[in-house]
C-alpha cells in the first residue's frame, strides 16, 4: 500500500484499534460499571417511551413541512442573514417561548430553518431559546426554588438567546456575509397557497406537539390541571384540524385521509385509558398517507424521513452515553453523584464552571431540572451554580451536541457550546455574589 493510501486509512485503523482495546478490557463484573450499563439502558428505554413518539416524531413532521411548504423567501425575511436584527432575534426568542420544547425536540426545527437559509445568529438564538425560555419551567422554578432564581433564569435565558446569536454571527461573519450575498441573488419563489393557510397548517401540528406533551401540574386543581386532564381531547382536536386541512388545501382524497385516521379514532374510543396507542396509530396512518402520496405530500414525507434518519440515531447514541456516565435522576452512573454534589458547593469560579459544564452534557427532559436542582441545593449546592446549571442544562445535552455538529459542523458547535457554558458560568458567579 502506498504512503498516500495509508494517509487516508489511518483514521479507520485508529477507530478499530480503540474499539478493540475497549472491548478487550471491558470492565464487566465491576459493580459500578455493570450498574452504569444498566442505567444507560434504562435511560434509553425511558427516552423512547416518553419522548420519541410524542415529542420527536411530531417535530420531525414539522421540520419536514418547513423544508417543503415554507418558502426560502419567508425564512430569509424573518431569519435570513440580511434580515433586520431586531426582527430576526425577536422572532427567534418568541418562537422558543411558545414552543417550550426540550433540547432534543428543538433540533429538527432548528435543522429545518437553518437549511432553508436562516442566518447563523437567528438560528442559534432559536436553538437556545426553544428549551431555555420555557414559560412553564420558569414558573415552576420560581415556585419551587424561589422567586429570585425564577426571575434570574427568565432574564438570563432571554438575554442569552440574543447574545449567543449575535456572538455566533460575529464569529462567523465572513460566512454570513457570503450567505447574504448569495441570498440576494435568489429569485422570488412562487407561492402555492396563502400565508394564512400555511399558518393554520403549522398551528395544527404545533398544537399536537405542545398538548401531547403537556405535563401534569403539582396542584390537582385549577386551570393548568384542567388543560392536563383534557390534553388528549385537545390533541385530537388539533389532529382533526390537520386532517381537514390536508383535504381542503393539500388536495388529498378524503377517503385516504379517513382510512389513515379512522383507526386511531376507533382505538381511542375502545381504549380510552391508553392514549399513546391511538396516538401511535395516527402517526402510522399519517406516515402511510404521506409516503404513498405524490407531489407535496410525498415531498413532505421524504423530508421528514431525511431528518429522522440523520437525527434519531445520534440522539439515541447520545442518551446511551449520557446514561452510562451520569445515570438517571436519582440513580448512579460511572460518575458518582457525590462528586457532582461536592463540586457545586459555594460560589467559586470552578463550582460555577463545573455546574454549567455538567449541566451542558446531562440530558434534562422538560421540567425535570427543577426537582433535580432541588435535591442538589438540599445537599449544599450554591445559588450561583444552581443558576448556571439552569441556564446551560435545559438548552444543551450530549445528544443535542452530536446532532448540532451534524447540522452546522464541528467548529460552530464547539463555539456555540462554549458560549453557553461560559456565559452560564459568568452569570452564575455574579448571581451567587449578590444572592
């Protein structure tokens, strides 16, 4: 083999060598490793049960719809490299607060708008704001952890989404200028239907995503509990609206739409206490309906499937590794929980940096960061590190980072993650000094 051939083959050889050594010296039989392995599988199982069906799959369909039904002109008007900054960053942060999704669910939506031509700054502002500016999580933070911490989290998340977006644009301004120049030469695309029709179409899917994942409030009374108790009825209403829209505006035959969705209705009536089965049947029906369709509906499924193939394997791999290292909440991984508790006490630079860094790599489902932090504060965690973790944790995770890298590359991902950790550390240090 020539020297040139060896230069191209050393990376596969290195990977094979590391995999071989890792399996050869696999520490099976050591209790902590065996327990961490089981915990990683438990976390993947929990992730599959709680997030894939109701969170990710609707998000994949929304992302596919963005790629097919939203014109590049519309994306560039609000998020493009030449869009007015006040408009672009305002829309990005508001969109995140409305969606209130976790760090993984926001990824297909981010990938959709980024590939459609959104500027790096507004796209990363949206990427951060989606999971970070979660109104319900901020309210829960204020109620459980204190009003000051809740207000600090809200203000910090809003400011972070804008500052991080502006800094990302600044660091990669040369590429953004080239993108803006290329977008200026693009012709105005033809519009197949009015904006209000597309708006209602997306609203129906966002309604399904939001209400299917509506969490149970602590207080078993009041308005929020009423919504929770009716969540599947509301979700079904949005699904019916989507079906009517597909018939009325997307020219799908009503017989095919009925065949796709009637089984889920029958299952819902027959098994009222198993709503996920009916939800899964509706997802299968929609997948069959769009995958066998032609024109726009077929393109919609193809785009959705493209996002699924790219993102889902990386997410499962990331969750598996995160579970191996840190375990589930309340359970041990390879890294002992007492190490984490002892490292986040006080208000030093190191404690804030550790809190933001650990939070960035851990996986937090929506709202779960609050009870986790409640336990850590009870074990001596400082107020500054608590805020640092709140600002970095929900917005990032190891699975999240793997997917971001596949969308915008290693360099931009490293800068984005570093900015979140650095700003969270500084903010936590300042907050801990005054509170």
